[in-house]
């Protein structure tokens, strides 16, 4: 088992290919573009790349609607390009993690095209069909992208389930043939030499089979961490992941700690690790994403504490702020103006020093911000445009209010083209990009960041290197040292031989930090901070933190 566990000291870099780098002028990124940036990623020091879907897809949800699992979307390149990427990455000791989307397929997939309109199709039972109830949808479950989760198949009079867009039909995992197909798909990529898999909304695959209406919610309690999910994961893991030694990370929507302990349990029977999103709902008042709201700092700390303590010695979690579904963290929890550099570094340190495997999403390492779009025409994301229609046209929310909400919450905030340099289109493409580049690219770009040793980029590079050099970061227990602090998030990591304290001011004002007496600060040294000037020569237990200051204290 040991030999597979490189990922416990690793950092994984997420690439959203459509927005990463275009080798030509079509305005969408491609695989050749990724290859051209491998040296940049090597400088950053990441161990693996998680590639969001590059398979054939009509791109209704940018590749999360797959129409052919065995081929590369021509917009991104060819299978030869993919093989070349794998080879070039491996030469640099960078592993490749592929995204596997098997809760649903595109309605353009051959299986669905055969199943639609034909109750006798051999693929009919690959999907979930139900008769109408009193002439209406079979139940009141809601799509995650808005509206009812059932769509009518006119020819047969039955509905199919889609937890996401109506072009993403949910697969019927109760059917053993579906599970065999999934094993074949993943094995195909593992055989090619792919090192691991990120499993999209994998905790939604097992639906409660009586499909009840939900009188208190949107239906998620009937399919989230559902009745047979652990059984299914164990089956796939035994047949594929354990056989190939693949690293796996499950994307767990609205999950619980108890389930995640089992998904990522140390016996390796299910997955290597889990993504959960509870810490990214601290700006969803009463669970509602679609409002403009500040974040709840105490709740954020409580969630980190709950998960750090709960997974310790039981499972393993992914550490992250950003992905292609989340707004940019520096705009969300930091300050993307006056303290952009300071707050981006502070936020980075505060998750990178926890237990787990950190993920860095493209552009995060240079402190990219939300673009601040002001018109609905600028948005492309299916969730954003759906919610705009529902809230403005059906619920009567004013256009200005909705635009303000989207500017804070839209998934497109993180999907703007990667800012490589200060030339036209930020050096992302020679042609007009599919989504507008953020206007701040002349200031915020990779070329500038690499050239400046005090940049956010070099701070990430140091954090990634520290994880390899300082054992306590991987192994240490976790304790929140200032749970009551109104501005400071300060935690301790402790192993048999080392103590590390990560001290973070989450606000733009000065904040006091008090370390408990048992921490012998004066015996330690500061190994990293985000303010140039050295702090007091001998660390002490009480001191003031500057705006968004972070300090990492190591006591050997
Ligand atoms: O996302 C799953 C998911 O539930 C979200 O993070 C989702 O985007 C959010 O709830 C919307 O508010 C995954 C992918 O990461 C996402 O890009 C896909 O759209 C989705 O699955 C469907 O495949």
C-alpha cells in the first residue's frame, strides 16, 4: 500500500482546459496549450495535474456532459495529443488525474440516443425512467441548476431523471451493466498510464429506489450518500483502482463527515480522498447560494475544525479554496484590491498547512480575481444563465440585483482565461476568447508573478515545497488555538517531534494573537510569512498581526 501513497505529501494542480491555454487562435484552450505550460507547473512544483473533462461532449456543461468516454473532444485535440501530454508530464514527474463523470452522461451519448423514445432499447435501463404522477413529474426533486429534475420523453410518455442540466441524464447504477461500463471506461484510461481519477458527484450515484417527493427539501436527502453508494464504490475500487494503484478523489456533494470517513478510509477499500464543500457555503445564508452575502468567519473555523479532527487517522481530505465551480477566493474571502497579494497568500497558507492534500486551481497561484462582469451577455455558464432566467423572469428579482449576485456567485468567476502575460487576451489565445478575460490582466499575470520573488506565485511554490520538507504538515494532529478569535484563525499541528503553528488574520485591520502558554514560541522560528519585514527576532506568544498577515511558526 505504501508505494501508492505519494499523494499524502503531494500538491495537485487543477486545469480547466477550456480556459487554460490555447495553442492557436480558436479562443478555447487545448491539450497542446497545456503541454506548453508544463515547465511553468514544474517551477511551481506540483506533483500532479487534475484535468477536468476532455472527452467528446456537446459542451452544454463544458465537458461534464460526456457523449463519448473513449475519445478526446476535437476542440481540445486528438488522442495523440493526449498521449503526448501524458508522456511529457511523466517526464517531469507530474502525474495525470482524469475527471470521470459517471453519475450522468450527455443526452448526446449513443446509449441515451438509443434509449430515448424506445422502451425496448437495450440501453433503456441504463437511465432512470418513471411514469408521470397525476399527469405531472414523478416527484418534486429539483435540478442543481434550477427547475424540476425530470424531463419528459414524449414518445414513451415517461420522464428521465437529470440532477443537473436536462442534457445530463442520470445513469441507473442499479443496473449491473452500467457498473461494468464504468469499470471498462476507467480501465481504458488506467491502461494508458493515467495515474488517478477525480470522480464527479460520485456520492449521488445511488438513488433511494422509491423516489419519494421531498416535503421539506429539494430531494437531495433521497440520493446524497445514498443506500448503495459504498457498495458501488467498493466494487469499482476493487476492479479498477486497487488493481492499477490509482489515486482517487471523490467529489462529494452535500455529504457528511461520517460518510467521508468511510469513503476515504485508510484500508483503501473505496477512495484515496474526498472533496467536501461545507467550508465553501459560509457565504450561503440559510443554505441559499443565490444571495449576495458576507462570509461567516466563525462558521468557517468550526467547519475546518470539524473536518480536520474528524478525518484525522480515519480518512483523508482534499484541501482547497478554488475550483471551476467556485468564485475566486481572493475576491470571496480576501481583499482583491488593496490587500490582494497579502490576502491571497494568507488564504493559501491557512489551508496548505492543514492535514490533507492541497489542490491549486489554475490562476489561484497568481492571485487571479473575479472579473466583475456587469452584463448577462458576458456569462456562459449553464447554471448562471438558468438561474438568471428563473430569478429575473419568474421570481421578479431585479436585473441589477441578479447581476450583483452573479458577480459574487457565478461559476464563470473562476472560468475566465488564465492570465499568462500582458499581451492581448492575456496571452491565453491569439483569437478572441470564449469568455472575456478579466480586465486586470496587465497587472495580474503569470509572467509578472514568476519574475517577482515576492509574488503570490512564489509563496505557493514555497508552501508546496514545505509540505515535502516538514513532516508535521502531513502527519501532525490538528488543534484550533483561538476558536473564539474574531479575526484570527490560528491552529497547531503536532507530531512526535515537531510543532507547527499557522497564524492567520482574516481581516484588513490589525488583530491581536495570543498563543497559549504551552506553546514555547521562543524556541521556534518563523519559516514563512507574507510581510517582507522580519517579525520580532525571537518569536513570542503575544503579538499584533498586520492586515491579512500570515505567519508559520515551526518548533523542532
Ligand atoms: O459539480 C457538482 C456540484 O454539485 C457543484 O459544485 C455544482 O456546480 C454546484 O452545486 C452548483 O451550484 C460537478 C462539476 O464540478 C460541475 O462543474 C458540474 O457542472 C457538475 O458536477 C455536473 O457534472
